């Protein structure tokens, strides 16, 4: 057997530690690991694991970021709804009730802005669900007022009661239930996605352990010869780790490419199929970078698992 050989060329001038790391990764192996069938399916297993982990992590990133944006947009805002009904006491005039609500709101300390939403704008908001509201005939449409307020100065419960008492048919919605629902949804999505990533990592680790143990059994005679000529356990473990690194890198690249292509396709289809239904579910530039990092992380996990498995197995043989 020949000792590990140094590659003839290095990728440019690198610092000493990076040069040593590169030499270790590209050095030739005394073990014919690429020629056996023990890890033939391992790259595809890693590809599937990275594919699933990328999709799960993308869902967590998109929902988490969207929930943060929605919470930021909805905090300190409210909607006053004035029903289009004939109220008791001769207060059925809708325009008069809207004017009364606006007067009360603008006189309330802490209210930054109170703007009525025109019927045309309200119809545009309903268009994604109901279509052209103008075709609905005499459907009674409530009037809406968009309100912005200081959460530290305004008691929303007290303001809601004051509006209901002063303006028949008026209701105050500070979007709190929507914010709480979105935050709960985001937490659950992130929790489930984290569980999926951990589960995928565990399955990938077990696959690497199985492939490495099979490789140890297949190449047992070669390993014994290497021991006889003075090779240490760490040297043999590094050979397996190097092979696992490149295997994980190839499989991870395949899975990551398929996952990123799927996400781009889903984003393109979703933007045309249901605009406005799930606003804000998108990935930013940093999110794509985080998803791309799953490939080297999978390779590092495979290499570390292979090395520790070999060292543990060889230690039991002593």
C-alpha cells in the first residue's frame, strides 16, 4: 500500500490551515471505497434528506418572516366597522353614523389617524373572494374606517365600548385575534419544521453509520494490512470521512438543487394562482443563502459521523 499522496495543484494561494484542510480532502485514499457497493445508494439518500430538510426549513423561514411582517403591520392599527342596518332611534343614516364615529375617534387621545374607506375601496378588498361586488345588487355593505393608534395611550376595550354606545351598529376590531393567530401559526410551523429537520438529520446519520460499518466489513483485510504497516486508526478514519464528505456533498447538491428549483416554481405558480390569498409568503436573499448552506452542512455531518463510527469500531477491535 502507498501512503496518501498530495495533489499536484492547489486552488490558488490559501492560508496554511486551509491548505492543510484542502490537502486532507483531496488526498488519495489507500482504501478502495469508491469501488465498492456499500455506499452506492448513500448519495441518493442524502439527496432526499437534503431535499426534505430544505423544503421544511423554507416553510419555517417564509412563515416566520411573514408572521413578523403581518404582526408589525397590524400592531397599532384597527378597523371600525359600521353595519349598514336601520338602527333604532332614528340613527339609521349610514353617512351620519360614519361622521359621528370619525368625530369620536379623532377626539380620542392617542388616535394618530382615522380615515374612512370608500365603498369602492371596500369592494376592491372583497374582489379576490366575492368578485365584482357591484354585481351583487342590494347587498348591504358596511362602512369601514381605518384607524392607527398608539398602543400605550389607547385602551382599545374602552374605546370599543364608547363607539358601540355612541354609534349604533359600530364595532371596533384592533386585529389582536389575527395577530395572536398568526403568531401561534408561525410557532407551530417552525416547531414542526424543526422536528422534520432533526428527523431528517437523524435518518441521514443512521444511513451513513450503516454504510460505514458495511465498508469496514468489506475492507477488513485491507484495514488489517494498513495496521500492520503502521497506519493509525485516525488515518483510516480520515479515509472514510473524506469519502463520506464527497458523497454527502454530491448528494446534498442534488437534493438542494431540486428543492430550490421546486421553491422557485411554487413561488412563480403561487404569484399567479392566488394573489392576495397568502400575502407575504416569500423568501428573502439571506433565506436562500441559509437554504444553500444545507449542502455543506450535510457533507460535514456525513464526514463527522463516518469518522466517529470508524474510530469507535476500530477501538473495539483492539
